[in-house]
C-alpha cells in the first residue's frame, strides 16, 4: 500500500463502512453489529436444530469419497500438518539466512510454493462443505449477514425485497468478498506510521465513537498489540525484518521454538532431578500418547542423537554402547582434549 491507500484503509476501518462497485452501481457495506451477529447465529442454531435428523452428508463421509475418487490423498490430514510445519521451517530458514541473498530467494520460492499447496489442499478438503448440515447453516448465516449490511447510497438496504435478481445479488456479493482486507493488509496498516501515531496517543480506545468493535477493527487491534509486543522486546529484530511479514514470522517462530525448548528443558529437569547427573533417563511408555509425550521431552539435539543411533543400529544389527556414533564422537573429543593438555604441559 502507498500512503494514500493506507490512509484510506484507516478511514474505512475507523468508519465501519466501505464502498463496492457492481454492475455500474455503488453500494455501501456496513460492518455487522452485535445485534445482527446474534440474529445470524440464532438463524444458524435454528437450522441445525430443525434439520439435525435429516440424512445430511458428514465431512468425514464426503472426504472419504474424495479419497476414493483420488481427489484427496488418503494421508491428507498428515499432509496438511506436514505442509504447515514446512511453511514454518521455510520462514525460519528465511530469517536465519537474512544476509544470504541466494538462500533468501530459494526459501521465498519454497514459501510461495508451500502456500499454494496448502491453499490447493484446503480447497479440496472443503469443496463439499456446503453439502453438510453445518456447512449449509453457515452459508445461510453468512448470507443473512451480508444481505443486512449492504446498503444503497440513499441509506436503504439494497436487498430488502424479493425482486432482486440472483445475478445482481451474486455480483454484489462477489464484489464485497473481493474488497475484504487480508491478513497482509492488516499487518501493513498496523505497522504504518499513520496508524502507529494514532494508536500511540489513543491505544486505550482508538475508535471512541463505537460502542463495540467491528470485525475489521478487532483485526487491526490484534495486530497492533502484536507489533507493540515486538517493538518492546529487548531482542526485537531490525525494522527491515519487521516490515517483511515472512521474515518477521521467521523471527517469531525462532522465539517460540527457543521458548519451547527452554520450557521443555526446565520441565524435564524438574521431573527427573531424582536421577542426579544421569546423562540419559529411560521412561516406559504404556501407549502411543505416552510415547509421544515422552518423545517431546527430548531436546532437538537429543532427537538428532537418537536418530543417529537408530540408523547405526539398523545398519550394524547390534552395537555396544561405546560403538554408538555419539559415544565415538565423545571419545574422540576427550582424546583431543587430553592431547592438548599434554602438549600445554610440555611447554
């Protein structure tokens, strides 16, 4: 966004309205009030209550059908988890290689491709949601909100009668969806100089003329608080990193993982203090959930060591403790240290 577009977006969010053009007409879209949202939710609940015993397709059923026809992979749930983790890893690598132009280009390409794959998989996973009871009820809810927030320029509701053609309605709704602000838009506005100045002097309530916060206002406030916490962090990244969403996400992911490792280390230490200075502690897992919890207690370094050991044992069949890869490395380091100490002692 340029400065003019940013100012326009701030005015839009502050006013709680925005304009859309469709079929040569201009419409005014007002943000939904709590009263309207409550009515829409009541409509949703009413549809669920009156239709719950009818033979609706469940999400599990239609996704099984998508798997059977080859549209979805049988491992689509794990695929989605893997893709999201890969996206985080690519953003982290982007941040960690901020001064390497070649690697930056490589990881930005990875991020772009992974996002496309996530979006593609999400479209497939939700492609038949409208055939489910919950999907149908949500569709009715969203349509009810839209029809009661779109006005003509004279202040009257645009679609308050049954004479409106479906073509007109569809075109207007598509225009409204097209004008919706994205997460990237909110982030850019939240860190802009124009908004930061306004936010700095009125952060207790930047929208005093509203008795409630609209959806767009809540989104902007959420990102404003996020940037506040980043700027106040004693280890805050540079401005060029804060201005780049993917780089900043990488920094946030690095902070989160460091905190998780630190908490894990503290929790593990408190749990196993009774074992003294033991380098390793073996815990029996009674089921898969227990195994996963125990596995997550290991640090990243410990997991690498474990994988190296498993690979070595798989290749050799059987190994003594001293023959394990990490033990051989420890012995080599110890021998090097002893040699250096001897050399220093001869001087």
